[in-house]
């Protein structure tokens, strides 16, 4: 069965520290994986997708098929990164994780 | 990118009543999606609204409880019928533009059932 797991509901880091938001997935086919973000008082929006291999706002995510993971990383967290982050898998529909609330402490 | 207007943004309703949520997109899209996000939970797909045909419901969701209309390529409504406190949730309208795999979301409708 398709499933996306984000083990951390809450994550706090200090400004300038590295941050990693974990995401593991279960999918029988070849997955398309995404990270969506929701900033305070804004709507949910796409942050990045694995096929583009881009760095968006300093964030990167590498698909590890062996570990079935798609962790989101940023080397130096900024206060404006504080938001809710959702990992999502696109199979026959979109499957979302439960989200991780990131707080960057000044 | 698609711009989605969703209303109401929030409402407080009495048990047993029904509420209709509207979703307007600024461009024509083939499929529109309705999600539910219960407190502390993930986004769960309720149904896919197809223009000109009945909506496709996911397991655990039925048309009698969540009737959907899709009169044209830019508009859809979701009705939450005979509400109970368990229906208290955020309901989100979403579209996928082209086949990019990117979803665009409305601002959500926060529903509280007393």
C-alpha cells in the first residue's frame, strides 16, 4: 500500500544550523516525490520535486530508493523557513505525510 | 500557475445541517480534487471532480455524505451533508495544472461542527 511517513511532528532548530526533515515512503512502482510547504497564513504550495533535482530556497531533497526515503535538507536554516512541511508521493493519486512543523529559533 | 478561490474560509455549523463549499479556478482544468485535513492528520483525498460526469470517490467517502458538483471546467462545489462533530476539519480544493504533477491549492475551508 502507498504510504508516506514523516516521523517528526515538530522540529526546532537554531538559525544558521542545518536542518533535515525526514520522509519515508512505501510504493510498489517508480515514485514521484514532492515536498509541499505551508507558511503561516498562506496556502499550501509546492517547494520542490525530486525529478527536477533543484535547490529551492536553499533546500534540497534526494530520493534514496534503497532506503525509500526523500529527506529534505538545508545547510543553514533561516527564520523565514519556519513553516509546515509535507512530503507527498504521486502514484495513482497524491499521498501526503502528516507534516512536520519546523520552527527556526532566532 | 492556477489561482484558486475557495469559500467560505471558515464556518461554524450545527449538527445535522449541511454546508456547501465553493471552489473557483482562474483557468480551465480537467480535474479538481477535494481533500480533507482533520486535526493533526494528513491530507486525505475525498474525491476527484470531473466535468460532465460523476465525481470519483475514494474509499471511505460516499456521494450521499459528500455530494460534489462540477458544472464547468472552472468551478466545483463540495457539500458536507448531515454534519456531525467528526466532520470538523479543513476542506481543501486543489487542481493539477497540465501533467506537471504540481498541485495548486485553495486557502481551505475550516469547518467546525457543534
